[in-house]
C-alpha cells in the first residue's frame, strides 16, 4: 500500500475576526491622488504617505459598512464566544485578552504608525476602539503618541471621540477610544449632497467641538469628512487628533513640512506658516461646502489641490440661503483675520 503524506502548517482562521483580519491587512488600500488624504508635504512637491485607511472586511459585507471607528454591529452586544480569535499583527495574550482586558473583534483601520481594532472590554462589557501604535525606537513617534493621549485626555465634549484608557502592553503602546458605530461623513457624502438644514446642524455641532478645543489651546489641523464619524442618530463626532498641536508647544514635524490633508488645508498651512484655530475654521468651511455641493472644492493631485486655494477662492453656489453663503465665504477667506472664530460659527449655524 502506498504511503500517504499530509501537509502540515498553521490552521487558517475560520472566525469572523479571522476573515476580517485576512481582508483588512491593506486597510482599504491607498486613496487616489487628490482624495483628501492626510499627508506631510515637503514643500513644494514631495508628498508623504497616507495616515489612515479604512477596511471593509468580508465578514461585514452583508451588513452595515465597516467605516471609521464604527462597524457592522450596533449596540453593545457581546461578541460570539470564540476562543480561537487571532488578529494579524497583534501579540496574543493569555485568554486572548490584550492588556488583560480587551478581546479583539476585527480591524477597523490601518496607517503608517497605528492600527485601530474593534474590541470588547471584558471589564465594562462594551465595545471600544483600541488604537495600537507601532513606534519602534523612534523618539519622535513616541512623543507623538504621548502627545495624542494627553491632548485627548484633556478634552470633554459630546462631539469628540473620548479616551477611555491608555498604556503600554509589552512593547505596544495603545489608547482606547469610545467606539462610534456608524459611517464617516465621507461615506455619507458618497450618496450625494446634504440638505441645508442638515448641514447647519452638523456644522453647528462640529464648530462647537472646535470651539471647545480652541479654548484649550489645541488646534486639530486635519478637519475633513473622513475624520467625522456619524453615530446611529446621525450625530457627528470629530476624531483623529494625531496631528493636533497646542500653539507654542514643541514641533513634532519639520518646518518645511505641511501637515494635513491636501484638499482641506488652510492657506497658511500650504505656505508653511504658523497654524492656529483659524486653520480649523477654514477646513470646516470646505467640509460644509462639500456637504452642500456633493463635490470636493479643490480636487486633482495632492500638490495641485493644496496650492489651488492660493489662486482662487472656493466657489459657493449662489442659490444657498444668503446667511449661509456669507458665513461660508468668511470661513474660507484667504486672510486669517477675516475668518470668524469657531464659537461664532457655531452660533450662526445653530441660529443663536
């Protein structure tokens, strides 16, 4: 009788999280040029790599999109009782618990220095978003991690994604964020523009959040549709403070680098000048204009998109309500001094 042989090797995961990790390793791929991605632009023409990508794992294709820090599941329903979960690239711990507490349940997004995972908090019985940082021995990257945690921990506003835990497990720094179940504003705009009343409500909430962080001397520097998460009730939440900076603090980027997303940069960011709260107001103005028109105002390649605002002002449709037209023109003014503060924008948009 002929001898038979079998192939040995690690078993492939068959759980939903296993399938999700298989399909999420590229984290939705790199966006096309001019897609509004976060970048560090070395003036005038060198472009950096994308900061955040968002996957759509096969395990979620039949349900709600896996977007932002949300997912196809809603509520705090406990995950299935699988003990063989494995998330690619994440060190495994006793009983599959990260930091002795969090059981991973799928990859939400991946970037150059961090991955974001959906996880179940076994102590408080709720889903959270766990952001794992791959910092290596880079002291600047470690300072960025510490800076982001300190920045978020000092903020408390219903329209901000709050920090719930932070630390280091083994050699892996992490931060735990409140999970917002739902799509990003970018996903929502894929279905078309929003009505003016909805834009007013969304803008008032985000402007109020910006006023809150500006009062604490923090500038977000990367306000864009993909950093706005929408919960089940349609309420907006501003996320990703990885590029935020408090004026007067130590720079974590070179002076000849422009940090932000090309399509939403303020003119002073393009010029490489000092960036303050008016830059966030400008970016929010472009986001609200895109919500009304359904198209990105400054498209094309990243360099062309970045420098276009220095050549022409944004085109605000003439058929909008007069007060909304005037506010958008002021928010996106080339001159920093002409732009209203975030609190003034919140009052104008909220009808106060």
